[in-house]
C-alpha cells in the first residue's frame, strides 16, 4: 500500500526517514530542478545543432545499447565497489561529465558521446536505489518513494520558466544556460550527499563476501546466474518486471518525457516553441494535486487495480494526442491534464511494486537485470522510433496505446494469480 499523503503529513513522512534514505530525499531537489530545466528542450536543442528526427532515434538507440552494457554488470560493480562508492563515481560520470559534453556538442558524434557517457546512469540506477531502500523498513521505503515522487513532480512546475528563457534568448543559448546550472547543482549534490551517506549493512556484507571470491566468480554473478535461478521459481516477479519494462518503453516513445514530445507539439501540432513549456507546468501542477489529494484516498484500495485505473486514463490521453487540432494549445493543455492524472496515479505504485517484490541480497541482481532488459528493448525502440516518426509521427502514440493495453493485461494476470494464491492460503 502507498502511504497516505497530504500537505499536512509530508513533514511527518520525512521525519520517519533515517540515514541514507533521509539523505537521498533531502538532496533530490538539487538534481530534479536543473534536470527539468535542461531536459524539456534537449531534443529541440539537438535539432538546432543540425540533428535530424532519425538521428534522434539513433541517439536514443545508442544510449540504450551502451546502457545495456552498463546494466549487464551494474550488479557486480555495485556489489564489488559498494553502494556508496558506486553511486559517487558513476553519478559524477553520468551527470556533470555527460552534461558538459552536451554543452559543447555541435554535431551528431558529440551528442552520441554524451549519450554514451550518460548511459552509465544505469549503474547508478542500481546502487542509488539500494542506498534508498536497503537500510530502511517498509514504512520508510514507502514514505521515501512518495516524497521522491512529490519532489520530482513539484520541480516540474518550474518548466514554464524555461519557456520564458527560450523566448528571450533562443533555444541554443537558453539550453546551454540550463546545462551549466545543472552541471554546478548536480556536482554539489553528488559530493554533498556522498559526505553524509554511509555504506548499507547488506552492502558491507556483500563486499566482504566478494573480497574472498575470485573475480571470475563475481562476473558469473554479474551475468545473472543467481537471478535467473530466482526468477524460475517466482512467476509473479517475472510479471512485475515485464510490466515495468513495457512501461519504460512507453515512457521512451509516447509520454511527456519522450524526446519526441517537444518536436511533436511544435512541428506536428504547430504550437509555438516557448508556449509548450506551459504543458510541462500544467503536467506537474496536476500531478502534484493528484498526489497530495487523490493518492491518499485511493491508497486504501488494491495497488494493482490503481495501476490499471492510471493506465486506462493514460491510454485515453495517448490516443487524444493524435487528434488535437493544429495549433490548439488549449486542447493540448486539457489533454495534458488527463495524462497527468493517469500518470500520477500509476507511477508511484510501480516504484513500490518492484521494491516490495525483491528482498535482501537478491536486489542488486534483480534491479540490474531489470535495467538491462529495459536498455535492450529501449535500444530497439529508440532505433525504430526515428523511422516511425519520419513515416508518421502519430504512429508512436498508436504503439504507445498498444503498450499500455498489454500492461493492463499483465496486471490483470498478476491480480488473478494473487487471488488464487490467497484462496489457497485461506
């Protein structure tokens, strides 16, 4: 269950957090705010430097191909170096260093290098998640995910600020300012957070075990031998992983965070470039309201059924994106509000579902495998999306609609399996 949240108990939720979990939440705005500023216009910045729609798809694919390689050994790296040290090293590489390359990029190959360096975040995706959850109990994990989602949503409200800067300075100059702010803020965040972090209890145990093993034995674990053995006996976990992988593919090609969202709004729907930042602010504002006032009500109901409700609403918004009249910012805003409701209902439940489906020393392998699969399918989707967008931009939204339908079907299978299991226990 998602912990009940309201504007009155957010502070109380933060108070129950301890150690690494508390530190992670406290420093998150220093990453979230600059990320929102630079990421919204990143694809249009690429196009201003001569990158084509097909090349954007290729860049996405390159990022996911290299991300697959990083994900493949993210578990072993995290176990060998420790959660804290891994997070420090690869956060610095995947954010400040990668963003510095974006700052100076002026051709396809420099953007490709930036994508490759940024894809090392797949390693951090394992180590940082473990820093958040390993020394926390279930109540603290739920509170942490709730607060992290609220922070992410709240930072998105400032998106219209980026539109104002773009209108005044143009996309290339504005984007470089956003990137410079992100480099400075994220570097301070990473170093400051690391100062207060301590290695997790499980992380210490695993590092001691690794120090007594031959390196080849460690690489065998990195290739998921133990993880696959676990999955053979846990079909529910397989279903959870499938849902999360498909949802991430949807995020890549059909959601608000897709690199194709801004080009679609400006080039296909004819909305002015500076004005589309309003959509980002509306998206975050509605999500924040839903998270504060709707989630506390629906959290008493079945987690998986809540996810289905969110997916249904997102599916509706996804289809509506294909029929918005040319130049209609008002209708685009209304549809963005619909999307935001669905996304904010489903996303926090997805985060908690994976955390609850794993435990103990198996987590690094599961999170690593999850990221590897996402990277593989993301590479395929990214490569294909460029051609699909050129053929017909609306195809991305039709495919995204289909992905959401498959997700809903898998959730219903998962609900049925759990009901059968509960009946047997009863």
